[in-house]
């Protein structure tokens, strides 16, 4: 999914130089990038169709199911942002290990770009 690959690139570009990402973070980062992609796709679709749609049974107005997808993935994005240090309040406590962050970042990125 191109949206997930773009989210992966943004996250690693910003968080990689901090030196806090390790190979253990790869799966969390991948799932976070997937949540961003689902959010972006559903948000565009929701904006195009509106918050209410006609129900299938009786044609009554009901909440658009895309709203739930947008909301659920927004919540996931915030949770991952806290875990990965992608929110200002989360970054205040980030501490990189003393080892060379550039070398770890290069290894991390070489082992598995999302896509």
C-alpha cells in the first residue's frame, strides 16, 4: 500500500536520527504505518460521502461506517505515536542509547522498509 510506505518513510526519517529505533521496533512501526494508511484512505472517502448515508434497509439516514474506520485508526495512530515518541509530549522523554545511532538506523532501514 503506497500510503503505508509513505508513512513508514516519514516516521523513520523523523525518528531514525534520534537513535531510539531498534530492530525490535520494526513491527510496531509497520503496524503504525498501516494505521496511518487506513486512516488517510478512509478519511478521503468519508469526506467525499459525508458523515451520514442512507441505510440499506429503509433508506433512513445512518452514521457512515467510514466514520468508525477513521476514528479507530486515529486512536491507533495516537497510541503508536506515544509509543514511538512521535508526539511532542512523548519526545520529551526520549533517550537514545550511547551507541552509534546512525549505524543502527542504517541497519534498521536496510532490513525492512514497509511496502
